[in-house]
C-alpha cells in the first residue's frame, strides 16, 4: 500500500466565506495581548482551508475533490486520512475530524499570514503542465484572504535546467515558505497532525452522489452490481458538457447509502431505475448543503 507524498494532504471555485452567522455561534476568541477586539466565528464558518484546483484528472474527480484541510469556527478540523493508491479504491474517502482550541485556531491564522497568505500576490508559474494549484483561504472573523499558487508541490529544483523560467528568485523563496507551511500542518508534530489531534472518522449528515453513464471495461466487468438505495439516479444535471449529474441525500437515505458503500468500491456499477451508473460519492462538509456547492468549487 502506498500513500501520497503529503499523507493526510492527499488528494475544487471561490469559497463562500462571510462573517454572517450560519448556524450556532462558537465561543468568542479573546484579544490576548494584542488589544484587538474580541472575535467570534459561527460554528460552520471556514476559518482556514487548504484545497487544490485544476490539474489533469477525470471530470468526476474535479467535481468531487475534497479540500485537504478545513478548519471551522468551533475548532473542528477535517482532513483526509491516508489513502491507498490501489485501483479500484474505496467508494468513500477517508475523512477524519478532530478539534483544536481557540488559541490554536488564532495561531493557525497568524502562521498562515506569516507564510504569505494575504500579502503575497504573484508567485510566478513554473514551466510544468497539468498539475494542480494549491489554494489557501483564511477568515479572521472580519475579512477573507485567499492565495492560489500554481504547482506549489513542484519545486523548480525538481524540473531540471531552465526550470526557473517564469519564477524569479524572490518568487521561489516565497514558494518555499508556503510549501514548508503546507507540509508542516499535518506533519507528525504539526498543529493538525495525528500526534496532536485526537481524530475520528467524519460522519456526514449529507452526501452528494455524482453520477455518469456506466461504461463497461476490464475492471468494471469484475465488479459486482450493487442496488442503489438512495434517490433515483442520475439526479439533476451538474455539468452539461461533462455528462455529470448529481443528487443530494440526507437522513435515513444518507445512512443507507453510506452502509451500501461499505460493500462497494470506486468501480462498482450501481443499479437504479433499470440502468447502471458509475457513482462518485462525496460527503458534504459542514459549510456545504447540496450539489450546487460542488458545482461552484472547481
């Protein structure tokens, strides 16, 4: 079994981050020694997020890609656990949830800013194609700050002669600073790492299913068909050009689909209304409510 380079950061779109309350208010954060006004965040407001956009992958994966890290106003931290590179993979992603304190939340915001989020604007573009951009978002209770960096995980030293074209020495130094920040977050001793967070499996209250026409191939023909227990597929059109549709379900239907996913994998043909579908299941995060959130994230 192999894991990705970033482990918990393995593997879309502006994030809707506002100071308006959306749900129960979390505890206020103190001013500390700074003399700044007391702040408070609603429980389901994203205070920090690191996610990835673009890159060369399938349309369904683009539509259902999960953020690497989401930190909410009440201190909840949702990350992606270790993933296998074997195919077909599991039907559901390995999402984990833990919690940090108010002080740790404020320190995370401070550290992100020190790394360049909110102050750096132009980080150049290394001469490499079809890789992802890393997007950082910080919300301090008053304003949202965002930074998107193309090919952050690729150092110019990895690209051979001429790799510095399109990236100045100053930009490369800023990139290294951000890359070190990203890698430190979920490192063994990092502020969001397994040694620090007491994590458990994230259980969503809502799940989205992105469906596309089933195509038989050598791998899918080996998979047992599973009866779809949720709302009739394929659902509403998500992207006309890409042939994707989506349906959202909650409550008992969500529990039934999650249970059925335990006997399925990413290549499972799901049977609904007399037809077979390939389905990518996407647990919805606390700040998401339906398929529309997926359509807006890419």
